């Protein structure tokens, strides 16, 4: 019975974390979908968001919820700058060139962060209590992260479906040449999408801090780059919605397998959960290479 | 209306156009004929600005538009119906049309433009809510033309609208092009379907290996035995 309760608790926790994972991958998928660029420096932007939340809280006592719009704005500005300085010249370049450029940008940001903020792990704790369920206790901070992720993803969805600019982004994704014949300024859409993608990524970094109380560091992003890649592929790579749903699935698998692996004597579950995630990824790629929700 | 002089362009290092000269008169249908790989699509893409011209000039109603990006040309009233249609496959027919009216100038006329294209293509009205990717080839071609009309153009560049269509539909497409001319539009058409396109054209050019080999009124092209044998394969 204790085991079932623990599994349920972990799955619940997995769904909550999964929503944040999903949001943290939407930016990667958006940038890939529109520009066909793989942002291998993804995690570095999450790190910027994490530090934003940390400093706002530590210096000014600003709650992470209020840091969200700030991180989004900062991310969009950084995104435009990176687009104009680097990416714009590489849009039609071979894939390897953009891959290397994004890799270099990631390293540049990490090293700059290390110079400015040092290499130590830091963290903060935002105490707002917790809710008691029959089988577990969930801190409100995690519920805040969960609800924020869903609301933000929904807002992005509505923006894409209903606004003129959102529809123009979709048109460019579906057919660049077709978009040109409609009078859409494709370069502007590229800049906007890149900026939005980086903005969402930095923003998700704020929410990530609610799960890693002492895990903020210049190099923290690597793990998220890796997870975001797995999630993006699960979700079909080019679709921000696919990424969001896949984030849920990934969170469930990660936390569910943690409980199950703990049952095996002599196994250290924490180290193996990542292995399980990659096994799932490989199975999906073998059985449905367009991603779990891809295929459109 | 459109004057193209000594236009050169290509892909990467490979030059495709070697000094193309074309004149398109207002409210006419001008056709560019030529074998596969002659550079017909390249000519239209370079005029529209999807490809950067290497040298030469493109003039539209007296204005030099050689290096103007495509979205600005659409603003001026030029658009392209590209080879292979390039629709938005996961959007509905209606949304494809609305995307055509993206720019302010076209958006202001959205309702009128929709009326016009639905009158021209009643079949699209019936399939309004259907995804563009699920239309038949002929319907997709109609949608491509209709989407171009939504931009409120004066000059339409059309790249092989009859490609891959059954003979009956080919006829329908050419009749539509003629109707557009009667509506006051100017059309620069690229075709391999020699007979059908000469039937509706006022002027014709023959493009051969990236150069204009011959140009003139349709009657002149028809009469030139040489042209027939060498380029049109008639
Ligand atoms: N994207 C491209 N990259 C490189 N070369 C290209 C590209 N598109 C066309 N070409 C080359 O340019 C030349 C002219 O091609 P273009 O498409 O203009 O011919 P076309 O007259 O339109 O032929 P078709 O009747 O087959 O459509 C061809 O040799 C073709 O191989
Ligand atoms: Mg062609």
C-alpha cells in the first residue's frame, strides 16, 4: 500500500515537474520549427532565468511569480540581440555552422555568468507553505510552477491561433515561400520567433528554480539541454504543443520509473532514471520516428 | 508595366540567367515558354525577389524594384503563384485565403476579395473549412491562384499553373487566367503547355539556356517556323 501511495505521489510530482519541462522545451521547438536551427545552447538561457529569479528574490525580495514577466522581457531582448548579431547571417548557412554558433553562444553565456556570478552553487527558498493530500504533501511553490506553466503555454497557444502575427509565424513554419508570396516579411518573423523562443526559455528558468532549491550555477543548463532534446524529439521536434505534452510524459516517466526502480534491491534509482528516459526515447524513435505526437 | 533588363542570377556559384530581357504590358498576358531547366522559374523568382539578382534591373511602373524584398513587392501589387503551389497545408482553405490578405492594403479589402475568389472558384467556397493539404491537385492550384488574388495584385507572376493537372482542369485554369486579364490584371505566365498558353497570350518569349531566344506577339511566335522547330518541339 505504501508503495502504491508513493507511486501516486511520484506521478503527481512528475506531472507537476513535467509541465515545467514542457514549458522549458517550447522555446527550443519554436526556434527549430520556424528557423530550422537547433539551439544546442538552450540550457544556458534557462540558467539566465534561474539567476534572474535568484537575484530578484535575494536582493529585492521579489517573488519568482513576479520575476516571470521580467525574465520573459530580458529573454526576448537577449534573443533579438543574438538573432541580429549572429543568427541572421546564418539562416541559410549549412546546419553545422548554426549548430557550432549556438554551441559557442551557450558557452559564451555560461563563461560570462561564471565571471559575473562565480562558480558556486546558490539557491533561495521561497516559503509559502504546502498543501496536504491524503498520501503526500505538495509545497505551494510547486503548484505555482505547475499552474504558471499551463497558463503560459495556453497563452502562447492562443497567441498562435488567434493573432495575426501568430498566424504569420505558423504560415512561415508551414511554407516559407508561400508566406513570402502573401507579403509576410519572413526576416521579421524569424527575429520575432527567435526572440520569443529565447524569452520562453529564460522564463522557464525562473520556474526551474522552484524545483532545485540549491542548484543554481553557471553550468546548471547542461542537464536541461539534454532533457529538452529528449522531450522535443518525443514531441515531434518542430511543434511547441507537442513539446508541452511530451514534457508531461517525460515528467511522468522520470518520476514513475524512479519509484519502480527503487523496488529493485541494490539499485540506486536516481542514477538510472536518466537511463530509462533515454530508453523510452530510443523506443519512440524506433516505433514512431516523427515523435509521439508528431506526424502532421 | 514591368521591364526586365539584362537580368542575371543563379544558385550559389552556378549562374542560370545570362541577361534576360522582358517587357510586360499592362493588362496583357505575357508567356515565357521554354524547355525544362531553361530558367523559367528562376526568372520569376528573381523578378519577385526570392532570389537576389546578380546584375541587371527590374522596373515596375517606372520604379526600380531590382533589389526590393518580396514583401515590399506584394505591397506594390506584385505577387507570385509559385511552381508547386506552396500552400499552407495544415491551414484551412479559408485561412490560406486570409493569409493572402496579410498586408494592410489587402486586409482592408478582405471581404471584397473573398467574394471575388469565391465567385471565380465556387469549389473553394464549398471546401472553406477543409485543410488545404487534403484538396485535390486541381483544387490546390485554384487555391494558390485565389490566395495570390487575395493580395489585391496588379501583376501576377504565375509559374506553370497547369502542371500535373488533367486536360479538363488545364483548360479550366487557362480560362481562369483569361478571366483575370478581363478583370484588369496583368499576368506574366511561365508555361510548358505551348498550345494552350499561346491561345490566351498576347505576347510570348522563348527562354533558352538562361537567355531570351525570341520574343514578340503571339502571332509572330506562331508564324516563326524556326522557333517552332527549335524550341517549342511542335
Ligand atoms: N534551388 C536550386 N538550387 C540549385 N540549382 C537549381 C535550383 N533550382 C533550379 N536550379 C537549376 O537552375 C536551372 C534552371 O532551373 P529552373 O527551375 O529555373 O528551370 P525551369 O525552366 O523552371 O524548368 P522546369 O520547366 O522544369 O520548371 C536548372 O539547371 C536547375 O537545375
Ligand atoms: Mg520551373
